[in-house]
């Protein structure tokens, strides 16, 4: 354990925080450990919020990453329902929203991200929802009634997962996407086309190229319609899913460098050697891709948490990982390994009509990322191959009967 680290405090009680606590204790950190989070619940899994939890298929107890007894046993002070308002780095002290203060020797920022809001009048009206917290999902579920019409602005992961779930709950669903295809930021064209088709097949209306320019409320002030260039879309409820912004203000106000997240090094440490940042709020140098990235995934939050726990326990560790993401829509499993930005070629493996296929992204002959749909074999092989800077033969790659690992040029 590093000398002088008697009190470690984690700000934010989400996915990364829970993992950091576990990692620290597993590595034998025996000092004081405090987690301060502004949600009223213990850390829970966020992905089911748009999937099984929203569908009412997962009770709260099964959402929790660890139960109260675990934190008690591990001597972790969980201060939930409390917000950190200010970091005083000179005195190593946090100021909380109830006027309390909390001293630290090392600080881990795990504040996550929050939904980006739309600059439209009416966005705060009753019936307009975002989906980030358990409270958001609860509020949406209360209003989700069969036969009513839900409009979703944003055809990214969260918008589409929410569309699938609301449809399963019997709602009429329309997705309005500004780009010319769904999930255009994160998957290749054949994957977008596949999911567009699947949603349509399940009765969801998807309008790409939709330009939303206003919201209309009814006489009671409740959302009634979304106004687009192509006309009005009536809405009993509206879900806005247009991406997230990192919660980096606290760090910024404390004088730490931020640029689309809190800037950290490969050990997840900020320029202040006593302060680390992990998960959605952090922006780190990807050693594999040679550029800074800010990732929004459970895997990233967990891995960065493990890196910080190791470093705080005195084991020098760098975060060097090929990232991966998943999305569940209906019974389809989308798994994305790596980062596709900068690719110069996409090779399709398998037939979308078979419901199991992949899209491989190449840059100057190297496999840099892959989207896999219901294709666990490719997904499992891809992590190692991408990390090893695999250079496949595109012709072999296009032949799905050849195992990915045997596609070398
Ligand atoms: C609906 C939904 C579905 C998702 N599905 C997937 C998926 O399928 N696969 C996947 O890999 N990822 C998914 N994600 C993303 C994933 O959940 C996040 O990447 C992950 O939760 C990030 O963990 P984190 O610890 O950085 O932040 P979070 O888990 O968001 O935790 C941050 C916590 O800090 C709190 N906080 C912020 N500021 C303060 C403050 N000043 N004081 C105290 N507390 C504060 C926040 O309220 C929050 O509770 C999904 C996210 C959502 C919202």
C-alpha cells in the first residue's frame, strides 16, 4: 500500500466506484474507504435500465452490484444521496451538499456522465424523459402504457434499446434519428440496416434524416407532439436519447484539465498525483490506438477502476485495453470490439439475413475493430486479434466459413 494513503474517497457511486472498492480491498488496502454518490441507492448495473429493468423483469435487489452487507463487511462508508459540491485540493477536502466536509489522501473521480439535453422549449414538460438513472427508468415505466405512443429522439444504442423495450410493453413507438441511418456513430452500415429492419419488423417506426425543431405541449403543459421538418409526430410520451456529456465540472472547477472529460494518463491519474478519474467522466490515452478517448461502457469503467485500485495499492499498472461494448435489442446481441474511427475498409462476414454476421474494420490492412451480431465466436477471437494487430487477408475475412483467427494474410 502506498504510504500516506490512509483515506481514499470515491466521488460518484456507480459502476466504476463499486469496482474500485472491490479492487482496493482485494489488493489489501486496509485504510478508510468512503464512497459519496448523489443517487439514493447503492451502486447498481446501469445497462438493464433500458432493457430488463425497464421491462419490469429485474427487481431492484438484482440491480445492485453489491448489497449493503458487503460494504459493511468491507468497512466501506457508503454516503448515498449526497452530492460533492467542491474539491479543495490545497486542504484535500471535499464539500458536500449538506454542508459536511470529507477529507481525503487520495481521490477517485467516478462521476459518470449525464444525458445531453435538447435546446428546445418544452423539454422539461411532463411526459418528457431521459434514461440515465434508476429514477429515470421508474418514471418512464410508470407512463409506459400499452397502446400509447412513445416518440424517441435519437436512434443510438439507448434510443433503440428503449424502443425495443417499450414496444415489448405494447406501446406504439416512433424513433426520430437525425442521421441517415441508426447507430451511425458506432456501427457499420450493414449493422445499421439490420437493426433498422429488425425494429421495423417488430412494429417500430424509424424515421432517419428527421430534423426535430420543436415540441408542442397540450393545455395542461404535457408533451403532445414533436415538430419536425416533415411535420408533427403525436406523442403521449417522449424519450430524449441524444448522447451524454461527461460530469467533469467538479474537476474543472478544482483546476484539473478537462477536455471532453477529465484528462488522465495511462494510470488513470490526473495532473494532481492524488486524484484519479475513471469511467465515463475520464478521458484517457489509448495505448493501442495512439490517441485520447473517452469511453462510455461498463467494461471501461471496470477496467479503469481495477487500474486505479492497483496503483493505489502500490502496484504500478497501466490501462491498456482494446475496448468492447454491447447492446441487447429484442433477442439480438450486438457486440463491438475496438474503435473503428480511422478505418479505410469494412469487410462483411456472413449474411445479415442469417441473423449472425460481423463487420470487420481495417486500417492499412490491420484489423482495428469489429461489429458482431449474434456472433460470439468472432467476438471472442477479435479481442486477442485486435490487440495483436492482426493483419487479415480481406478475401478470407469475407468467407465466414473460415474462423477469424485463420484469416491471416
Ligand atoms: C440506459 C443505459 C444503458 C446502458 N447500456 C450499456 C450496455 O449495454 N453496455 C455497456 O457497456 N454500457 C452501457 N451503458 C453505459 C454504462 O452504464 C456506463 O458506461 C457506466 O455506468 C459508466 O460507469 P461510471 O462509474 O463511469 O458512471 P456511472 O455508473 O454513471 O456512475 C456515476 C455516478 O456518479 C454520480 N455523481 C455525479 N456527480 C456527482 C457528484 N458531484 N457527487 C456525487 N455523485 C455524483 C452520478 O449520479 C452517478 O450515480 C448504459 C448506460 C445507460 C444509461
